[in-house]
């Protein structure tokens, strides 16, 4: 199985892929201009890597879950992807990603944090299935 994970944001979409059973790497984040452009770029990545499963980060619990669920469902409906879509708790991934990069980068708006968040999301998911 080939897995791609996304951390869906309003400005950027973090992306990570599982290249082997125990190796997850962050990819370049997608700069989001509009929904259709972002969905097209995610579709291209899914095709390029031959993904079977798309793992999408979503905050679990709290007030934001219902709204994010709606946004995620809408975004996924824009994709031409026919594989399985799995929602994975993303709670705390941005904080964890920032800690991992602390002192290593100056510009934090380049998408690296978003893609490392996607990497963490995918690693969490894989721990539950492998």
C-alpha cells in the first residue's frame, strides 16, 4: 500500500508520503490559491506517487472538529482520487513540527512546518495499522 498524508490549511497544505513501511518523508507544501487549484495539485501528487490511501489530518474533539470535518469532506469531494480516505487526529502536530525545526529555519511560512505536520500525521496513522 502507498500512503499520502495531507495537513489541510487555509494558506498551505502540508504533504508527506510513505516511501517504505517505516519511512515517511515530508514533500513540498502546496501554496493554496483556491480550492480547485489546491485539489488539482493534491490529485497530481496522489497520481505521481500511485497512492492507494489518502490520510487527512483533522482535529479530534473540541468545537473545531465539526467545521473542519465539513471542510475536509468538501475538499476531498473535489479530488478525483478513488482510493480510501482516512481521517487521522492531527492534534498537536503543528506544535511538534515547530519544536522539531526550532533553531533550524528562520522563515516559517515556507510550508516546511505544514509538511512535517503531515509527516507526523502519517506516522501516527501507520503506527495504528502496521
